[in-house]
């Protein structure tokens, strides 16, 4: 055997040994037992010695081409993890947290603040339990981070009736102008900034827009609190100074500086409440209320009675309603507790009693509440109380008020009034007229005031004088008098002046006569007249 033949045989043996270590296709090597089979006879070359037998390992690993193999079992598959619904809403929220954490010392400060007030957390959670499931559902439907579901804790402590010193209202604290921009109606009958469904829709619309504008959730939240224009200006200032433009880098008011740390603190409490000593009240992972559609005006009292709830419970879920009636043209949907919604629908279908006691009436001209009540044949006190008309105020033309539903006004409220009715008021002051008067010799501010039945302070204010200022005869003063009595007062003044002139003329005549004939009876008569 030549050297080349020896090398070829050695190479073949090594190749066979290596192949023996490869797994059998279609089956795991560990699952197949080794198959014992005789090694094939090596090919010999004439005149050459037979090659050395292959190693036992290699020959044992080579299956016989005639051997029958049992079917290999399929490879074992990894078991699918079971899908388990979150036990409560806190766990569901925790699973959907997606914002980057804020690393700021204020976060720990607010964690301590919330953690040291378990009663406050309890009250907030009790209120949130009615609305939080709906908010979580809406946020998940939009694919947004569930940190946003915690924002009403920071804005209003989940109180839909909350009103800030700046007149922001509702769970999401919408300012009047911003609410109108997002189609939240604010009129004499309802304020949609407090409505659970409408305000949540508007808040998420606004937050999505802010995130598209800034590309950063922390900046979007700052803009929600401070205003997008303010945040844009703060960013431009930092850019002009070559400074970073993140949330922690901007110069902003303290309220906004603490805004995102508060939210981060609430997020941390949610994440750690099961193992850090914080006890958040359990909120079930199920809806609290159901939506019911109405097609006619309904008294709140009727709704509560048919649903089997109190009027207070109705207003808890429908906090936007300001009046004792729900107008179907403006609010075709109401919220009722889940277990009471079906009961209400069934009872309303069979109900044949009166459904609405009130309707809306537009005031045709400027009227006092007394005049409006007289026009309607109603009690003035009841009109004022129902429509919250303050004392000493009058109704302006076009104002819309709630009135008893009877006679010609026995109808549902039309859509244009249900959506746009406003209570327009003006001070109920009688019209006045400025009168210019001449100061008489010896007059003071007080004597002029008494003459025209006003106060000395008023006369002084109208003429920019001190109440004790000295007046000179012939000086002109201005006095404000009710217009309806000005003519009568002027007439009385003219009569008084005429009488005084007549008396003066008579006195002068009597004095002249006395000089001529003191004993004249005519003189005595004149004198008695003067007296």
C-alpha cells in the first residue's frame, strides 16, 4: 500500500468517526439508543496489507444500511404559559406601565407624603373605584401607557366635582376655554368637564396631541399642567442657551416641577403596594357602571326610583348634570351601576307615569325674576332657587331658565336649548340720571345729600370731594337719582321753588304795606299768610 492509499484510508476513518457524533435528523440524539452493527469490510488493494480496523466507538456509532429504526418521538414542546387575568385593577395597571421612570429627589418626597396618609389614599381609591375601570379600558384601547390612568389622582383626587382656584373643573381639571376646544359643553344645564365619559375622552385626546407635539411623555404631562405654549417657550429658552431640554432641565413653576414627580410617586406605590407596607384598597378588575340610552327627558328622581338607587348615587356617576332633569336631546346616555342598569331599562319600558316635570324657557326680554314668575304664573322664590338666580340680579333677554312643564310648555327640551342654553344675568339696579344742582349759601355736603335723599358719602364720591369739604354758593354738584323718580323730584323741586317765590313776593308786598298803614286789615291778612 502506497503512502497515498494509507492517508486516504486514515482520512475516511476519521470522517466516519466524526459523523457518528452528529444527531440523527428528525430525532434527538439522546432519545435514540446506539444501534450495534458490524462494520463494513474495508476495501483492499491487491498486494497491500489490510488496514487497521476502525475504532470500536466509530464502528458502533455507524448504523447498518439494512437496520430498521423505530420511529423517533417528536421533540418535546415548551408548555404555553396560561393567560391569567389580573386579580385587580392595580395589577392590570402595573402590567401596562410604560413611561420611563423619573429620577428626581421629589419623587421620594411625594412617596413619603402619600404613604403617611392612608386615610387620604383610601378616600381617593374609593372614589376611583367607580371610574378607574373605564379609564383603563380607554387607555388600553388607544395603546397608551397606563400611567395616565393615575393622573386624576394628581389632578383632582378622583373627585369629578373638584374646582380649582383657576376655575378648572372635573376629574381631569379642564379649564373653561380648553374644555370648549375639546367639545365639552358648559351651559345652564350641564358641565361636560365633569362628565365621566366626555372628560376622559377629551383628556386622552389632549394628552395624545401633546405627546405628538413634544415626543416625550414627561414634557407632554408638563404641558397638560402648565400649557403647551409655556413648555414650548421654556424649551426654546434652553435651546438658545445651549442647555438640555428634558423635563428636569426646564425652568418652570413649582406646581409643574412637582407634577410628574407626584405621578411617579403614585406609580411607585402601585408597583410596590403588595410588598412595601402600602395598603391600596382593592379595586376589582370589572366595570362598575353601564351606559343606558334614553330617548325622552327624564327627571333625576324618576331615574333614581326606577333604577333602585338614590339621587346622590345618580349624581356620583353623572356629575355633569346641574338640574333635576336629564335632557335627552343634550345627554342621550346616562350611567347607572352595573346591576341596576338592566332593572332601570325594564322598569322604564313598563312605566306609564309622568317622566319629566320641567322644561326650558327662553326669556323674551330683560325681566326681573318677579316679572318672569308673574309671566309664567309661578312663584318667584321657586324660580330663583331652581335656577340659582342670586339676589339683586335680573334675567337678560335670551337667558334660558328651567320652568314647570305644563300648558303650552309641556314638551321635551329641544337640542339647541339643551346644548346652548345660558343663564344670562345683570345687576338689578334701577336706571339712574345725573342731575346738576347749585349749592346754596350755607350748604354743606350733608345738607345737599339730605335734600336729595342720598348719603353724604355718595355725594362726595360723585363729585370727588371729602364729606367734610366746604362748599361755596353757586358751586355746581352732580347727584345721581333714579330715572323713574327724577321727573317727579324735579316737579316737586319746581313746586317748592314756586311756592318759595310766591311767599317771598307776598312777604315783600306785606312789608311795603306795613310801612304805609300798619293798622290796615289787608296788611294783617298778608302777615298771617306769611306766618
